[in-house]
C-alpha cells in the first residue's frame, strides 16, 4: 500500500539549513564534478521546498553533479528571471509561477530558450495532451514553432467556502445544496452575509459574503475576469492567436463581465479593500473568516488549513465547489494555467543536456508524485500516471474514513470539465496584456473612476490591440 498523505508529511522533512537565498543543502564536493544551477519558486510550504531539495540531492549523488538550488518568493521570481535573461546570464533550470504567462512566450520569441521538443516527445506518453500546447511557442529568430519548456503541474479556479458560516447563516451548507445557476449562485453568498449580519450585527459586521479579488495588481483578478468572460460566452484571442475582443459578440461579453464585477462591488457584499488586494489577500481574508467564500486559482487555501494543524477546518468546516453555470445556462469552461520549467540558452554552465536530465529525473512517476503531494495538492500533475494516484482521484486520507472535500473537486474540473489553457503561447503579446493587468485596470475604471462598462471595455480592447501591433 502506498503512503498516505499524513504518512508522507511525517517523513518528508530532510536536514536543511536556512541561507540568505532560502533553503539549501550542503554541496557534496567531488573532483571535477559538473555543476547545475536551479532557480525555483519558494513555496508557501516548507514541505514542497524540501521535496525539491531532496530530488536535487538525489540527482547530485547519482550523477556526480554539484546542484545549486536557490529559492525566490513567487512575487520576485519573475523579475529575477527576466533580469537574468536580459543580461544573457540565466540559470540552467528555471521554474517560476510566471513562466507560462510572461517568460516563456516572450523569451522563446527572442530565441533565448532551449528547444525542449526532444524531452517532450520522450515524456509524451505520460502527459495529458491538452496541457502541452502551453509550451509550444514561436521562436521569431529561428522562424519556427516548437516546445520551449517542460510543463509539470496545473492549476485551475474553484470556490472555497466556510460551511460553518453558511450554516450559521441558516442556509444549507452541503456542497450539493448550493444552487449552481448564475444569479442564484451569487445571490446565495449575498444572502449568507445578510443573514449573518442580521443575526449578530456586532460579530459579523465586517464579514462579507464574497471574497472576489478586483484589483489591478493581482493575478487572481485576471482569473476572475477570464472566468466571468467565458461564462458570458466571450473571448479576447481566437484559437489561432488573433485578437477577436472587438467582435460584437465578444465585446458584449466583456461589457457584461465588467458590469458583473462593478455590480458585485457596488452591492456591498465584497470587502471594500478588494480593490487593493494582492494575490495572497483573499487567502488571508478567508483564513480570518472575513469572507464566507472566495474564488482561488489553486488549492493553497485549504492546504494552509491542513498544514497548520486545523484538520477540523480542512475536513469539516470548509468545502470546495465549482464555478456556477453561465447566465445562459451553459456549463462553465475552466481556465487552466500550466506551470512550466524553462532552460535559458545563455545559462551559467551552458549544459542544456544536463538540465534536461535533471528535469527528466525529477518528473519520474514516483519521485514527482512525492514532490507534488508535498504541497498537499496545491498543484495538479500534468502527467496522467501521477494523477492516477488516489491522492487526487478519491482524496482518501489517513487510515480512517475521512474523505477529502477539496482535491477531488479539482480533479473533476481538470479531467471531466471543459478546460481552456491561457492563450499566451499562441500570441506572445498576451504576456504583456497579462503583465499590465489590462482587465484589472478595466475593472477599476468602472468601480473607482465610475466609467461605464462600455467605455472601460473599449479602452481595454484598444490597449490589447495596440500591444499586439507592437509584436508584429
């Protein structure tokens, strides 16, 4: 029998030291050992970082390689990698949360990333094919499209809510009882806030029904906008990477999505400071029970409850459910972001074959399963053999009868529902659209500047078209 999640977490710690750059392990000195420099996002959980270090240490021992692993917090890793690439002196292996959105499309275009088609083809039988296009980018110097990264893990959006707060509000707290029609769904969470404040105005005066991020600086805003846009039947880019936002059907959907967010904010059921939230603020508000529910594009929120010894919160007091059906009754299509490793051409040690060997070693089925479990399911594996683990498909935990109320929902979304990966690989200009948070700024136009949704939509569409024109 394979190890359970709890068994794994009990045995996952390895001897580590804290250095200025993050967790590290002593370098094993060997004569004439080759070197490999690895940059990785620091996780929210030490268990995930330790799993990366354990893999690096095993690779170091088996391949007579000195592996230098450094961690950088997610918010800073993008700038660190971009600075290194611009200076033509990057690491051998680079993993950043922002690779698929900003770094890979842009620097593949500039010819600065190693072609990974050989490694992708070798691993292809194990992949979920629908996640691979994220790395299939255009190299404008080589004048070809190829794979310029190695997808490893996936995130999508789901809704987390406090069952005990819903119950306290006198509403049904069972996930199966939450209405899934568009208007009824959002009205349900508003009603939860209203009921709580009526029941105890003092206790619940600052508890809001909907923790919807609507700031111009958060990536969560982009997720929320994209999901609302899909729910209204619109899209910004076509499947072949052309801007279609100005087509009447899509413009109407953009306007409707912006109206939805402005109306939500104006109703008073969203925290007023959501306009200033960063990516971690909806998490923090959920943990403090300042919001009844929040959309989030990973399972980091329930994972926090699990890792902080609040198993009652994880298993009994909170739950995860899906995004609602669209206003016209259509089933939701879920955005998916496929997190990817890249290999800079101008790397420190200039050994792309060794870098590929390290990643191949890392994603071996059992080894990668242990890595991804270390984050308690924050990420979903891009590999079908790893995803087949009951950890994801059934969420069984421990030796008792506890059932995971979170991970199986994510598995169902990614494997059974319609999904759409972000368009950045189809048109690298979209990486700048993302970096500028064009749609978050459009939201703020309607909320803070009191623009009409039509005016805000037209400004945003014009900006998208201007960005795309610069890349031609």
